[in-house]
C-alpha cells in the first residue's frame, strides 16, 4: 500500500492559454514540463505513487510526453475525467454539456484507485519544494486521521505580470485552521498592494501577504464519501439549462466548513509559485526554472 499519493489534475482545457495543451508545454532546458518538476519534488519528499487525472482524448499525447517516462521512476495510475461520467439520470439531462464538471469531479474519479492519504495539485502549477515536504509530513504523521490540510501560499508569490488572476483568499483562526475561502477574481499587483476588480467581499485592495489557496490539498480516502454525496446534491439542484456550473473543491470545502463537518489545517509555504495561465506566462516560467537550475536546485536533465 502506498504511504502517500500525488494526484495531478491534468484534464483542464486551458482556454486562457490561447490554444494547445498547456500542461504539456516544455519549460525546462531538456524539454521538461511543469509536471516533471512537481513529480521530482514530490518523490524527493517521500510520495511513492502518482495518479494522473486526464481526459481520454489526451491519453496518447500525455503518455508519450510524460506518462511512460515517469513510469520508470514511480508507480503510475490514470483516472479519466469525462463529462458523461456522472450518475443517471443526469447523463440524459446534461447530454449537451461540453464544459468539464470541475475539480471536485476530477478528484472523485480517483476513488477506486487511491487508498492512501493523497496530495492534489494542478498540472500546470509549480509549487516549490517546501510545499511537498510539509504536505508529506502532515499526511503521513497521522494517516488514519480524517482531518485534511491545504498548503497556503503568499499572494505576492502567486500573481501574474500578464493579467488578472483568480485566487482563493483564506481566513484562518488562531490555531492555523481554515475558516473561510473567498474566491476573488481579477487580482493584479499595483505597487505594494493587490488590486481587485471584484469588490463584493473587499474594499478593492488586498494585502500582498494574504494567504491564498492554489488548489494544493492534502486529503484522505474518507473524503471521497463527502465528494460523492456532495456531487449528487450538486447535480440534483442544478438547472438543466445551466451548462457551465462546476463542482469545485474550494466551494466544497467551504460548504463543509460552514456545516462544521471538516477540519482543514493550513500549512504555509513561502516558495514562489509559477503557473501558465496566459501564453506570455511561459516565458516567465522558463526563466524561473533556469534560475533554479543555475542555483543548483535542479539538474538538467531532471531525471
């Protein structure tokens, strides 16, 4: 049995990237993609299984570019996120839907594969080494616990120079547990502050030191039960004409927090986060990886 599993969500379409499959874009000097660095850091921290969540139409390219290569270094499994992978009678009700169901469904696809504590990450995000170390130590310290965790990042370390970003602004209690996530859109850096166009929950400015969620969650197999139950409720309450609503992990966790049925320990990382949201972000990520190699934090080739 695995000690801890890394689950990589790689089924996203990536519409803001401007075409192509952004998860498979090379960013390292030897053709490495962001997932290479995530897997490298996770293995170094102690994770001993990798599960890729992909779409079936990505399978051939995915396995050719990264899957078969990673299989040489760690146990690899695949879960497939498909739009029609929902309970009946909802398949008929939402037969015309083309948009994926979101991160909650992506994780639920793994319920028959993952039987150990697991860390969920985005395929197109670079999180830094420390996040994996902290997550592994937390998940394996009390493997039978139902408590979950989230690795929080500092807002200033997650902004893009090429456009506004959406971030989950986190509120914590004195013990370091999550109390609320406020999904905030179009955050941009302006001097020493973050400026946000969505002022529903803010006065238009956010501290650059604010903790944010970057979809890096440490979960337990028992969490699949909450996901499955919640997905049924989500589909039941959804209008048949609503073809864009998504079952999203931050929203799910937020609702469970309101119901007081879950505890989420927030682990902190001061590492720089890199991601490819916009086409121009690739240049920034390539330069960042080059610096890390120059600083001897990575080798080239990586594996």
